[in-house]
């Protein structure tokens, strides 16, 4: 899941992971904030560091997915080339564009980051002083400024089930 800070990536990942777990599907969430504190500690926010962060997360996601785990990655991942690189190295990859206008993300601003960026206290902030390259052909696009959490999560869940060849409707009827 890629999108601006505050677009709703973590919120959607949480809803999707809860439903997949309830359906008995092994799932892991790699959230950008948590990954930065652990796997990518020491990386900054330059283009090179951001790309390296995406590569590291992509590597871990690929390892887990090879063992049958659905991996939900909630990461700003602002550069198209880095996302495409991870896609090319992955056996299964769905690009989910969590689309919310900058103005809506600024209004939500759960961490106060947009304000800090506007005040010059936070440099290289995606959507303010650093670019975000919108996916050209995402597998799923969630418009979180006009869809509910459940609607957005439903789109992602449907795409995951289609990708792994399972039907939630058939499973609900007891046909696995």
C-alpha cells in the first residue's frame, strides 16, 4: 500500500489483516513507522535512503510470502522506480494506491508532520517538500477521502483473494 502520510495505509492494512486472520489466512503487516524504528533504523529521508527502505521491506515481504504468508506493506514508498523494482523481484505483488488528496492528509495529520514540514522543521517530506510519484496502473485504488474504511479494505481483500485463488463467498458457504 502506497500513498501519502495520513492517507490511510495503516488503517486499511489493519482492517484487511483482521479479516484475513478471521478467514484463517496467515498474514503479516509491515508498517512503515514500525519498520523505520527497527529494520531501517539509521536511514534518512533522501531519495537514496527511501529507496533502500523500500528494498529492505520488499525483501522481507518476499521472504514471508514465499512461505505462504500474505504480507501487507503500508509504506509511503514515494518513488515509482523503487516500487517497480520490488514488484519485479516478487513472486506475487499487488500495488494498492491509497489515494487521498494532500489537503485531506494535511487535515487529518495524525502525527503533526505536515505542520512541521510547512514550518521547515521537517525536510524532504513527501507531499510538501518532496515529490510523490502516483502509481500509473495500481492493482487497487482506494479513495479514502470518499470511501469508508470498510469499502477500501473490501477492495483490497477482494484483490488478495483473486490473487491467491480463493473466494471469500465460497468459503463462507463452506466450500474451501
